C-alpha cells in the first residue's frame, strides 16, 4: 500500500465507557490519525461512549443485539449502518459481542480490535487475572485484525508493561489501559496512512521503525 492524503472514514463499535473510542476521536481531531470517526454504534443504551461521541458531534446509533433472532442478523444491521455512513475502517473498542463469520468476511482487512494482553497469550475475558495467575513478568496490549476466531487474528502492534509486586487485576488493567490509548491510535494511523494491510494472513506494516536491539527485562536486577 502507498501513503494517501485521503481522510479515512472510521466506524467504532462499543459496549461500555469508550475510553479507547476517546483516544481514537482525539487522534483524529488532532490530525495524528488522517481520518474521522463518522459513526459510533453501541449494542447497549447505557454505554457512556455514546455520550463521548455525542459531545464531539459524532453520530451515534444503538443497535440492541437482543432484538435480533441471531448473531448474523444483528451483524447485518450494523453492517448496513456502517455502509450508509461510508465507513472504511471498523474499530472495536470494548465491543463485548463475538462477531459472526459473515460480518468478519465483509470487513476482512478493515476490522481492528484491541485486547488487553500480549496475544496469543491470554485471549478472552479476565485477562489481567490470567496473566497474574500465570506468573508472567510482562503483560500489555495488542491491536490485531479480526478473524473468525476469538482474539486470534493477525497481530498489528503491541505494547508491553511490567507486572509489579503487589499488582492485582485492577492495577494491572489501569497500567495496560494507558498503553491502549497510545497503541490504538497508532494502529489506526498506520491504516489511514496506507501503511498497514492484511497480506496472506499476516499484518504488514510498511516503513516501520524496527529496533533489533530493543529488549525489556523485569526485574532488572
């Protein structure tokens, strides 16, 4: 892919507070992400992210999954709304629904998710507690393309945080969340710049800065 000056149109799916939505909106507003959020969809009326979007003048829509007979029919309603808004990149930001293979197929290579662990380790839910129970020294966040599996799609970018003595799931989650707010705008920026693509089942980043000597050690001594 080649860099482009086109402002990519983003659609964001949420179920809750929308802090990663806020990071994406801020990135677009500042020009860091060469794109704009055109629509925010929630499956829950009470999602605070809807207020965030409305406060920024971004259209919102609530599509209640319980009103549909099955997962695919719900996904088709979301797909229609996204297409009507001209969306080119869909970002899942705390969207607590498993997408149907049909929806994933429609948006293949244009569907991102952020997960609060270093995939492929610790997919699913309660991932901070999973990391603590496993005794690992690092955790972090992962942005990946979505595929038909659960947190199994090609990895785009990762951020690493240390696990400290005395950490519990909430303190580790808070440390990871700070990095999520940096990582997700970065991944969206790469896509909107035309530097990120899905090729032969792998996420390819063109022109990335790679440091072959980089290493993190925890504890350091």
